[in-house]
C-alpha cells in the first residue's frame, strides 16, 4: 500500500478528500453520473478506429480501452459535512506492439480523431523504445470472445442513493460515537464505478460495469490529562458490492471473542461507531505488552494485510523478474524456488488461491484489462510454492501457455500491467471456531483489524501492528493489551501456521490503494481468510516517551 | 493547453469570473507537461508524455460551497463549469468552517521555473537514460530506474480581487543497480528544478559502486548503533516531522506535538539545539511556490529553531478560531547543517553503520511518532573512520524526535528526494547515536 494514501485515510482530516483520483477527473453533478455517455455500438465503432489505425501503422497487436471512471466521496467529522465530491474521468488508452515493443498513448478526446492521434502516439513510442529492446514481447494466446459484457452483481447502485441519505448515515454514526464519549470522529463513504470497454485486434469486444463501496471511520479518544490518544478504525471492509453492503443485516453480524462484534457480507456503521468509542477508551487504559514470543490468533480483518504484503506481493512475477526493482522491490520467491517444486513456503495446512472471480471482492471482474477471462488458480499448495501471478507477456517465462488474467490499469490514461489478484488463505479442513482456537492457546495474543505495516523490498522481514489486542492466558481472553507489534520472516511465519478456522469463519477484507509502478498506480484487491493461529511469533513493545 | 503566460492566465481567469453569479467565486487554473522514461533489467519498459490542464471553480452562497472542475476552455465550457459550481453550492449543506475568500495579497516573485527543463526533448531523455544504462552494463550489473520531468504553471483569481501566478519546472531521477547474481544492490536519487544539473551517469556510478561493494554482506546483531544517514535516508524520517506540524491536530491532543494537560509543545525545546528546520520559497537550491493553493503568501518560516518548536501551520479556519497567525503548510523542508562531507563524517566515526536508503516507512505509534522501516541498497559497517564491510539490512523502530535528541553531528546539506513522498528537500547527512535496529532482514 502507498504510504501517503494510508496516512490520509488514517488521519481522515482534510486528507480524506485526497483519495487516489483518476487523471483528468472533473467534478460532476450526482445526477449526471447516472446518464450513460455512450452506447456499446458507438464504443465499438471508436475502438475499431484505434485497431485499424494500429494495424495500418504496422502494429502486430493492439488493444484499446474506453473508460468512464466515476467516484463519489462523502466526508464528515462530528456534526459537520466536510466535503461531497463527485468526479468523472472519461477517455481512451491505446496499447500497441510494434517491432516487438510496447507503446501506449491516451487521450481524453473520445472521438475518431482523438483516438487516431492516441494510437499514432502509441506507435511512435513503441518505435522509439524498440532501440532499447532486448527481449521482444511474446504474448500468450487468448481466445477471441466476440461481443460480451459483465457487471458486478450489485443489488443497490450506490450512485442512485441520495446524498442526503448518505450524509444522514455518516452523521448518525458520528453522533453515536460522540454519545459514547469519543473525542473526535471522522467518517467517509467512498463509491467507485468503472465503466470499461475493451477491444483488441484479436477480436474481443468486452463491456464491463464494475462497482465498489467503502464506508470507513476513525474514532479518536484523547485523554487530555495524561496526553494519551488512541484511534479505532471501522471494522468495515472495502467491497466489490453495491450499497447493500450498508444494510447491516443481523445474519452478517458475528459475536467475536472478547465481546467484540465483527461483520461479514454487510456492515452496520452506526453500531460499529458506538462500539469503537467504547473500545478506544479501553485501548488507552490497556496494559502495555511484555515483549517476547507469543502464539498469535489473527482475525480476518487483520489477516488480510499480512497476506497482502507477505504472500500477494512476493508471488507477483514482475517483481520476481526485477521490473519493480527501483520502486516496489523484487521478491524472495525466485524462479529456482518455484522450479524446485518443493520450496516450503508454509506449513502443510497453508493453501493460497489467487482469484479474480470471487463474489463481493474488490478484484472481481469478468475479464482483465487485456481481454483475458478471469479465473482462480493455486499459488501455494499444501505449503509449497506452485505458481505466480502473471499476465500475457509474462507466462511464457514460467513455461505456461495461458495468462492468469490479472492485468489492470487504474484509469484509461495509464498503461495496464500485472496487478495483484485477490489472494486468499483457504479455510481449514478441521471444524474449529475462533473460541475453540483460543481455548487451546496458553500464552498468546488475539489481534483484530489491521494497523501499522512494513515489509522489506524482497518480502522477507515484516512488522505488523493492529487495532485491538487481547491477551490470551491459559485458553482464555484476559483483557486488552496495547503497544503490540509482531516481527517475523515470511517463510518462518507461514511455517509456524498451526491452525486455521473452518469455512464458517472465512471473511474478506482489502484495500483500494495497493501501489505499484512508476508513475505509481493504485489497485483494489481483497484477501480472505478464517481466523488463524501462528505459534511462537516475536512480539515487540512499541511504547515510547518523547 | 500550453503553459499560459501571466497575461494570458489573467485574461482567462477574468473571463471565468465574469460568468459568476455567486456571493463569492474563486478560480484556480493549472497546466503541466510531464515526460517520463522507466527502465528495468537494463532495458526501457515504458515511457510517456502526459499533458494535463485543469480549471477549478469554487462558488459560495453564504457558507455553502460548490466546486466544479473542467479541462475544456472554450467560452461555453467556461460558463458551464461556473454554473455547475453554483448548482453544487446550492445543493451543499452549510459548512460552519467555511472561510470567505481572501482579498488581494502580495507575493514575492517565484524562482521555480528553469526554461531548459521546460524545453527538454525526447532525445535528451533517452540520452540521460542511455548514459545510466551504459554505466550499469559496463560493470555487468543490472539497472532499473525512473526519470521524470515536469513543467507547469498555476494561477488563481477570485471575486475579492486576489490574483496569483507561478511557473515551475522539476526533474526527479532514481536508479537501483543490482549485481547480476542479485547479491548486491545500490541506489541513488537526484532532484532539480534545472534538468541540466542532472548527471545520470555519476548518480548511476554511485549506485553501481554501492551494489558491487554491498555484495558480500555480513550479518551483525541488531541493537542500538551509531548511524550515519545519507540525506536520502534522513529525508523519509525527517518529513514525518514536517508533515506533522498542523496546529489543529496538536491542539486537539492527537499529535506527537500535543502534551498532557491539553497543551502543545509550541515554544518548547523538542530536539537537540543544533536542529533548525525551516522552509523558504526563495531558497535558490530548493525554490517553491510563493503562494499556497488558497492564496495565502508562502514566506520563509522557521518551524524548529535551535531545537525549539517555533511555529505550527494552520488552516485559515483554525487560525481564526485560535486567534493565531494563519501560516500555511509549507512546500519544501530545509534543515541547517555543518560543512563536513559524508566522507568527513565517516572519517570521524569510531564504530557505526552507514545507511544509504530507508524504505517502507510507516507509523507505529502517532503519539511518539515511532516509525518502522528497513535499510536498503547499501548498508555498511564503519570502524576507525573507514568503511570496513557491507552488512545485512536491518529493520528499525525509531522516532525522529528521539533520533534528533541523539544527534552527534550534521554534515553539509544537499538537495535530495524522498522515496516515500517524491518530495524534494535540502538536508544534511546526519550522525546519530543509539539508533534502534530491532531485527535483521535477508533482503538485498
């Protein structure tokens, strides 16, 4: 995740208005967002201009994306609405292969002339860069799908819900937190709709309508006397769903260990804000942790980030190959480890799937941004590294014939490249609940929700914090802790994985701001897991006085 | 849209304001030309040219504000964007923190624009990249890097008579060189307003030397060490102090600058008395805009003077509420230093660790500004004034506030780039005692 984005969200002051925005965004009236700009027929005719121009200029391959990206932010603090922003970005990006080299051009003029010029620019860049080309692009074949479409299976389009209803919901949540004694509360609702049309010289014309929703808040408790303060973030997840995520249905509420309430496929922001204020008070009064080795019981709203950083990133093939060496870093999961077929990434119960189809996830689409039909595939099987995440111009390097379908661009104006799929830890086969798991731990810590995070550029050494920490003594929750962070080596950590709760406890969480590339691009991705136990992990105390 | 002259920007903004029917109207106009080349595995991977321009209209009826943006500049579009801002303002709830727009202000003439950067050609870019690649290739090493340049203008005008205009240029370059066996890695970064100052060859040579010399790293025990932070390593820690100077956060009790009893650390000694931190838009080495986005003048401000917290930054609303001077948040951080070079600092070190770069910096505890992250791309053990051998990378857990209380010595400030925020700063290399490394990393 990108640091600046995280800080802005964690602080959620004015910064909340500075979420990643597509280039060339303009603000629009909310009603304008519901009016389609162009029908599929018009898009196909424009796409053909790009494809024909590219062919006539000698391109051996071309694809074109016509994208309309809609975002809506509603930001509040306490009783005040800080900002309501609606943005729209509409344009086209054309990618070509000439002389075995990629070229990319983009334009916000979605006209035959604008698209032709963008295509000519893409061809010129490909020709100029072919001077440096050492490894001509080899594309894996992919079927031609003809004219197809896909839509996120939503029940309620968030953009159709009135601004007033959204403001009322957030202010109601803020009021509940303040009633329960919070010092401050910032809340935010973020909606995304990507309307993407893709066409390639291989004969696919793909129209997609993608929706994502994220309610979030940060409740602050300040003890003026002692000068201590703590922030409790929302137990929501960013989701690939519509506004129905905010229904807060009773069947989606989970009574967790330590008296906490967790959420599955829908979320009750008002109830959670009240809980947050209560818990923030306890966080200040909590006992400072004794550093040492503990068995960790990690809840899914925490696990996702550990999975993202230590499993999602090192299995990205572009990092393995060195394409991200100057920015996001490389990977310890080098090709020889995969070729050996016996590299023990984790213990025998550790199974990871990459998945671009999982319902409700941020990464779910029908087709990726180079026209490949999405699927799921194994990354870690019975603890052993078995595959990477790769796209059409990469799979030949690992001797495979089919792209994994995880190519993505954050906007029409950025070039698409390999991005992380949803990477999830498969639920345990043994029937175990989180309470049963905790009952088997003598000295441990139960951690809820993601907090501080940092990992090295090859993904060996990491450190994670959290939001709520409960001490486990002799199989029982023994009160709240603070100043907790755990440090480990990725391989040692996943080999210490001792128990995974079953499917009943499996939940998704994720992030909108997975950063990679220069200029940097954001990707939205979810990670699923059930509550999981790791034995003998090093815990440090992070309390300091200045 | 090309970069508009001051007169052209004035005329366009005047035209936009003429469409306004709101109580107050403010218009911000900007345009940038960006060029970039990215390379990896000794080969160019992507390159791009992006031109963007944007007009932002803020219209207010009482305390109701609407904001609309457009990137088309014909008369019909200009009128449309003003109408849209007004419609949104009428729909908006009242914002009790809304501040009326500022009247005319006086600004110093900015020095942020260098014509040679604005005139960069595609060939110059590829030549700069080729020079970098040649260094790596001749040492049988592998380079990955990114070169980008920007030229742009920004202007604003409002119905109260305020007008501001600025042009600027910038180029940032970074390169990571790895040995072909991936056992060594080195890094260098440069940032300038003037692209003719950019020497990608010498920067890549430094990165290559670090890669070759770091290839046989030894593991030494984590713990407290004297460290010498190169400016690029110091930048990612120091900027966290710089980003945290907001008065409201401190007044509300949720900042490392808050104190027990509801007070703040303003006026108190926070760090070693050799630490002086300021911003100055007219510094010739690190020029920045002479006005902020809401029209307030940017002037030289000392934030920490000889270790004492001298100033906080304020939003206009919070300054009015607290009856304080409304100093805007600054653009470029400058820290005073000494005259010694990095080599001099190494020579004067009995035992210590030289850190080229720090990476993946995250807050661990905002209360103490405790940060974590790792060393990367060249970490070396120093004994008796000499670099003895490369060491394996460490994870650290340290607060820049604690670090600046453990200051041993400062070198000569130089311009550097933060790998975290991409911001440019003027910072000295710094020698710090008792810097806390908490674990080892196998990463190269």
